[in-house]
C-alpha cells in the first residue's frame, strides 16, 4: 500500500509538471500579469543637450566680447551634444509622461521609445527640480498605452514591489523585491529630503523616472535615487506626492514657491533657557507671524516652537524652509508646536509666496532694495546701513547677477533665489560694478 501511494504521488507530480509545461497560464503569476498590463506604458527617454565647446565660454557677457568672437572665432569651434538616458511612464490618455526632472534637465531635444519600438518626439510640459519630477507629452496622434496611477496611502512594509525601467540602456528591464520602508528621509550634501519609499528591487542608472508597482500592478511610486555606497537599496517618490506635483505642472508648467507666513530662527541652549523651554527641546522658533497668512489663520503665535511638520521632526529653521520648497499651493500641512508647556497640532494650507513681499525679503536678508536692470540682473537702488551688504561694500548702482548659483533673469528668478536663502547664514552673490564682475559672500540678516 505504501509503495502504491508513493507511486501515485510521483504520477501526480509528473502530471502537474507536464500540465505546467504545456499550459503557460499556470506560470502567469501576479508579477507577470502586472508587467503585461503596465509594461507597454513604460518608455525609455533619451534627452540631448547641445553644449558649446568654445574655450572662450568663461568670458561670455563681457561688453563687446559676444559679437566679436561670434563673428571671428566661434564658428570654428565645434559644438558637442551630450546625451542622457532615463525612464518614464505614460499616465493618461493625453500621452503625458511622468519622469524625473534630472532625466530631462536642460534638454534641447527629448525622444521616447515605447515598448513596441516606436520612437516619438516629446515636449517638456513642466519640471520641478525640488521634487525631481517632470512631465512630458508625446507628440503624436497615435494611440499610446498608458497606466492609471494608483495610491500610496495604504502601502505595507514587506509587500512585493516591481520596478520597470531602462537600466544601463537595457530597455524594459523588470526587477522585483519588497517594500523595505516608507517615509524614509535622505540627507544630501546640503539638505534633507523626506517621504521616500525604500525598496530592495534593483534600481540602477537609467531606472530613474520609471514606475514602481505593487503586486496588483498599481503605480505606487517613481523610482528616483540609488543610495550611494550601498547595494540593493533604491528609493522612489510616492505616487500621491508625484501626482500632486503633476497636476500643478500640467496646469501651470511649474510649481509656484509657497510660504506659510512664518519667520523662523534657530533655537540654541541660551534661547531655550530664556524662554523656559524644556531641556533638550528641539525645533525652530517662530520669530514672526505675518498678518493674513496661513500661519496666522492656523493659530501659530510668535514664540511658539515648531517641532514637527507633517510628522517629520524639525531640527532647524532651514529644514522647515526646505520642506516648503517641495510643497505645492493649497497643500495642507500639520504643524506641531510647543507653547510653554502646552503642545498643539495645527493645520495650515500653503499659499503662493506673494510677489509684493519680495522687496521686503531682499531688504531683510541681503540688506538691499533692487530694481530690474535693462540687460538682465537687478540694479541696487538702496543699501541698508550696517547690513551684510553694506559691510562687504555693496554700493548703489551695482548689479546683482546671481545668488548661490541662480542667475537672476527675472522677477520670478529673484523670488526663488531669495526664498532659497531663508535659514542660511550667508549668500554667494555675483556682482557687477562697471566692467568688472566679482563673487562676494554676504552675511544674511534674520
């Protein structure tokens, strides 16, 4: 009887194996079905940028230089085209493609290759470097497969995930793993980013901008980073965050800088003791609440200690300003504050930073008031006595051309450059006086 039972098991196993070999549907796992459904919507992105190879490039902008060398020397210097590769996913019937900003940054020409081999031109709809997200639109009337975005509010650590992309130029590569963590914070050279998804699904160069899927094939994230110095750790932007940015980019082409109406300052031990704050208190101190702003309406008061934003602990004033750089207009933020011995949780909806507040911001931080110059940049109209600008010798009539590497091309550029100074101790400014250009460091006011 035992021999007969063993023989029956062997025959049953052989039958199952034969059935599996003959019936591919038994091998069509959840992963296979997810890839079959979403894979056609994943595109490979090739972006090209024309780089002028002139050895005289550092001297551009000098009076008389541009026309002289353009006419006599520049035509002899060959230009070079740099190319970068990345991934993306079509997210709607209007052929919008979601990808990373760094994949298409400063590109002069963008092409996408679909899974079926079609190569099509694409135009940049909008990009947001603060969130490293961009939206393209494929330029064709042909039907293009697309994948509807899912949600990232119900993710479970440990659940299976799938990454599809273009690693090392190898098109439509699929890797699998699990969701290792959510709400992961990453520190770069000069800032901290919050809210990433972490996965052990292999994400290699070229995967940037590709989709991260759950086992059901729902789009839950945008692959965006590899942790330097580590193996098997990748990160993605949650799809809920990405779609909030996407809606703004499709509507406006860019993300308007936002504020809450708060001026913050760093908290040190002496200040904490003077305010009677608990020992080891950490956060950013509210130095001013502007009238008629989201912070005032939320009930924030001068002297409050801001300890967390949307659940992320605040360690410095600069960190709060960095969080706001990644926010979109109308986004509701939860502010945890400590007021004396009382803790409170308040809600405030971020608003676009008002353009009429830019002059005051420039005067407070740099100690100057400026006006647009005819040939670009901003002319210094007034220098506040004893300000950082006055101490380093800035004079009325000087031209401000760039702040911390940001060219001051227009009012919007000036606004973004000044907002980026909030919480910083100093600014590197390019100043032109007469025919000379200088890099100077200006101590910033509070």
